[in-house]
C-alpha cells in the first residue's frame, strides 16, 4: 500500500502565500507522476498542477503564474507553492500520484486525505 500525506494548509489573507507538501511512503517502486487537485464547496474536483518523473509540469489556467509545483525525488515529496492567493482558491487540496509498487507492476492511482486552504480577509 502507498500512503500520501499532505500538510501546509491553513487560513491566509488574499494576496498571501502558502506552501503545501505531500510525502509518499509505503511500498513504492517507481513514481510516474505527482499532482495536486482541489475541490471547493459545491464544485467538482479539478486538477491544479502536475509534475512528471522527468520534471515536466502542467498547470490549470486559473493558477498559472501564481502557483509552482516541484518535487524532491529523494524524499518522494511534492510541493505546491501558492502565491497571490485569491478567495477563489479556497478549497480542499488533494495530493495525487501514479505509482508502481513492484518491478514491471501495473501503476496505481493514490490519493491523500486532503488539506484545507482558506483564503479570506
């Protein structure tokens, strides 16, 4: 089993910054990609940012120029630096990863428990 644990959420004023972390642990052979999703009240969960094992990144249009996804391969950890936060960014942020747990194993999709980010004055 693979576990993803998020941290770093909290309450911040508009224009402020937060840094989210997600550490993967367990029986990990290879991590193909890691990503951040978010879900606001009454909304569907959507992709915020993604980073592949090769370091390529993708962002939702709504966060481009404000958020940065990065990783530490040695620690199996992904980060989301969030700057210039807006009230519309308020959501539960979920870590997501595609991971194989054995040699030549079929990759599986794993989710963290979520961390709440509230942007409000």
